[in-house]
C-alpha cells in the first residue's frame, strides 16, 4: 500500500494533536486513544443514521434496540434527534 506525502503529513499532524508535550510512551498512547475516539465518533454517527433509516423503513424501536444493543430510550432519542444538529 502506498500513501501520498499529503496523506502522511495529515496523519502525522493528527497524531501530534494528541501527543505533543508529553514523553514518547504517554504521547503514543494518547495518540492512539485520540485517533480511536475520532473513529468511534464516525462509527456512532453512521450507526445513528442507520437507526433512523431502519425506523423509517418500519423497524420498531424494540427491534432496533435488540440488534444495536442499546436501550429503547437511547434508540428513541436517536430516532427523534435532528441528525444535522447532532453532528454539529
């Protein structure tokens, strides 16, 4: 797999955002945690979008809660949320 210089620079900049100013081991751990948190945020946004799609397609809140592992109150809040506002 090959990467452009711009992609490498962007990755280094994102890692430095989390690890600057601390020793190497701590900084590396913080970079991994920060990058994982970014990834989790993106995955949660996708999951929430798909929950709304499933509900609009006719899935019940109970069904969605069961397959997602979330509680019905959480699923209800996601379904009722304005997706643009939730990300913003």
